[in-house]
C-alpha cells in the first residue's frame, strides 16, 4: 500500500486528495482493499456503480460484447447504441433524439453547443450559484462556483448566474442574447440542495414563454438515483434537453444528451462528434443495468431513501434528499470524519466541507444503513 502511495505521487498529477486505500475487488455493497479489509460503499464511485459491484448481469453483458466487438466509432451503426437510444427516448416519453458521449462534462458541453447554435446572435446561458456542470472550460464556466474557475481565465463568454430557487433573479439575468437556462434539480456537488417545486414549475413556464431552452443536468440525479428515472419527473416538467452520465453506464464511462425532437435540426452532419461516445461495450453495460431498474426497484429506492433519512434524523434534523441521493449537515462533526469512517469500514463523502453526502447502491440494505447510522452516531456525538 505504502509503495502504491509513493508511486501514485511520483506518477499522477495531484488533482485529487485520495484516501489512503487501494481497492482491488468488490462484491455488491462491499469494496475490498489490498490488505483484505472490507468496506460498505455509500458512494458507489460518485453514483456510478449503482447496481452494486460485481453485478453478474452487467459483467455478462460486458463479456459477451467484448468477445464480439469492442469499438468501431460512430461512423457505423451498432446494435447496443441504437437499443439504448430507443430506451432513453422511451424514458423521455418519445419524441427525442440522443447524442452519446463519455462523461458528464462532455454531455453538458454538447448541450451548451446545441444552445449556442440554436439561434443566431443568442448565446447566453443562465446557470445557478453553487451549481456544478463539469471541468472543461465551458462547463466550469457554467458552474456557479468561483473556486472551480480560479486560475483558468479568460473564461468563455456567455454565462450568467442566477440565484437558485429565485425566479426573479433569472428574469433579471435575461438579456436579448439569452438562449437557455441550465440547472440541476438537486445541486449535488454544491451540497445536495433541492430545487423548490414551484420555482421549477415557474421556471419551466417562463422558459417556454420566452422561447428559452430548458436544459436539465441529470448527470448526478438521473437514471433512478432519486427514485424516478429522471429527477424532473418529481416536478411535472419536461426539459428541452437532458444531460446524463454517471449511473447511465452502470460502471463504464458513458454519457448522453436527450434532445427534444423540436431541436433535432440544430446539429447537422459534422456539427458535433465523439470518437468513443456511445461505445458498444458501455452501451451494453447500460442496457444490462437498465433491465434491473424496474418499477419495483424504483419503489425500493424510495422506500430505502425514506428509511435512511428517518434514521439520519436521529442524529440531526438537517437531513435532505430525494430517493437515495441523501445528505446530512450536523452542527458539528470531527474534521476527519471520512478517515474515521474508512477505518471503521465505511465509504462516505463530504461536499462543501460541511455536508455528508450519501450515494449508495440502489440495492442498499436496511442492515447496511443501520450499521452506517450507528457509526455516524458514535463518531458525531463523540
Ligand atoms: C451535476 C453534474 N454535472 C456534471 C458533472 C461532471 O461529470 P463528469 O465528472 O463525468 O465530467 C458532475 C460530476 O460530478 C455533476 O455532478
């Protein structure tokens, strides 16, 4: 392990403050390190391995595809990509087209390009304070957090920031150049803050009235995380563009942009592209994952989410979340809570220095939740 840490430092750019653990295998809700220690995973690789680790149906789909064909590029038709697009279009309710990418930032980059190309001389996109949309130059500029942007000036022009849950501030940010509004319905990296129902409804109606595109970033909330396929279903709205990644690939790198048919002609041949986007193996994994995301599974996510929140409320009232995207913000906690959790065999995560965020597997058990809550109770009250 020590050897690994030294090699990492000598060879990998230090952009991540890693925890001192090297995982070598996993099973369901558990990760195992190179010393044979076992950890309950309440992060799932930041909401990626949502169907549990070493999921046999996903593994089989990957193996089967690998043995047939791994990659040909988007210059050709491939079966699993088309099947997945059909599935996503169905989730949207029909009447959409899909563009596949490899990551969240790329999905948002694509959405930003769509918006810019939509109307001549209109290129401004309104995003929100505290949002997170990625680390490419355009998406970090879309991100409403100065710390993410620091040092990367000059930032691309064309982004304005409004106050989350405040329609008036959106109205004030609109100019003759505005073309779109882009938002997360739960700001994940920003601290798990949930958009108000009325705000989202009013915002959607406002965008429609003004002819602005409504882009919903479902990279963290999408594909079942909140107990619905898309978080926007909780709000009774239908975005013009939806961006996806993380859970979509069931462990492999995959992102997608769902575009309402009304806007299908914005991009013509050659307007956008990706060598790897919608890779056949990643799409096969995604399909095998989605097969497991049944209506019963979504109910289970809601049931476990409610149970998890009720148990966390034994520690603090400041508990928020939808489905299995949950956070708590106790008044005080030890500085090294994540390290203590690791020593006790739990993987948890803190965002914005004060919010403990939980993104467990969709199959998380009551027993695992109970075990984590008991640890948190002792660590936080210690
Ligand atoms: C809401 C949201 N958008 C975009 C991204 C960027 O995704 P990626 O890291 O795959 O580029 C993230 C990542 O955390 C995210 O949470």
